[in-house]
């Protein structure tokens, strides 16, 4: 029964400061028994996507490289599975929002590149990130089979399903989501409710555990709402962090419950895979012109 730790933290003005601070958070989580540790989205930087600025591409790192070497050594030293959300410089003019996954022996198992890229006021991500082409990998780690998705991917049931079909017992979502001042009074509660509910639905529909780790604090116009959480296969929230505080959210997850749930509610058995081809179409409301 591995202990899962979500590192809900704020943005830092320098990458070096953020890395040193999060190394201490990772050590603290391991000292408290964590076997799986997950950072928030883009944990090394402020949320730089609030405006379009070409100079901010300089925040990216080559992967693998010195950064993953350091994180791998840390994971191996502590014997933890580590999921770290990073800004990847893949090639000339080519950048991704990427999560690197390390096993408990420190080995870099691989990476997931964010597939769904949003474009909203104060979330100008299409300017920075190329949609991911890593597919839907699931990693068989020392502490369970883990699928990793990132933030905007949270809203797409297809992504969660593909990870579950790959054997994931736990889905983790490094995240940066929050309120804009103009929207919060009328829509703030509804936005948060939708965010948590849709992900709990993914846990139920796929019979797995699910964890989302969000940022906290205000950066630019955005008030990140924190409230990182862990849900079980019934969609019940087992643990939830606060809105405004940095926290290490911990909970033991019984991965044996995944198989038990899937035997009782055999959604994978009853899927009509012979009839889902229309899902590959963009829209079915009208004939093509």
C-alpha cells in the first residue's frame, strides 16, 4: 500500500531556488513515508504562460540532461517514485510541457508530453507548447502502475481511458489552474466544482485512483486555487489540501482495491469497442460540406 505525496507549492522567482526548495519538500515527503511523490505543473518556474514573451523560452531545459540527472539521483537516494513536471526544450524552436518519471532506483523511466494545450486569458499556452506526441505511456514502477497526464488533459475522458487501458492503477495530474478576478465572484465555486467532479468521474469510469496536484498563491492576475486532492475508484475524495497554503498532501492508497473494483463494475468488459469509431470524428452534428 504505497503512500502518495502531492507537493502543492507556490511559484518561485528563480529556478535554482525552486529546485532547492522542492528537493527539501521531496526529502520531507520521503521522511514521512511517501513512496510516490508528484510535483505541481512546471514546478521550477513561475507560471510564465500568462503572457506571450519569447524571452521566456529561455526557462526551458533539455531532457534528459543535468536537471533529470539531479532528480534521478534524488529519487534513487530516497527510494521513491518521482513525477516531476518540467518545461522541455526538445529542439530548435520546439518546446513541450513535459512530465519526467523516475523509478525508485533513480532510473528515468520516460516522459509524458502534455497532449491538450489550452488557450485562455492568462493561460497563453499555445504560444509556448507543442502538443505532445508521446502517446499514452503507463509506467510499471516499484510502487504501482502509474499514468501521468497534465492539467488541461484533465478534462478529456479519452486520455484517462487510454491510460487506464494501458494498465494504470493510479492517474496523476500535475496542474496549474486558478481563478481570474473578473470571473471568481460569479463562477469561482462552479469552476472548482467542475474541475474536481470531472476528475472524480475519471476515477470511477476507469476504476482507479486519481490525484491532482495544483499550485497555490497568486501570480499575475491568476489566483491558483490549490485544493490538490486524491480520489479512490469510487470517486470519493480521500484527502484534499487547502486553497492558500503550501502543503505536502499524503495518503496511503490500496492498489489492490483497483482490481476488486473492476471485478464488481466491469466497465472494460462491457465496452462496445465495435461501435466507437465515430469518436474519431471532430463532430457528428451535420453532414460534411
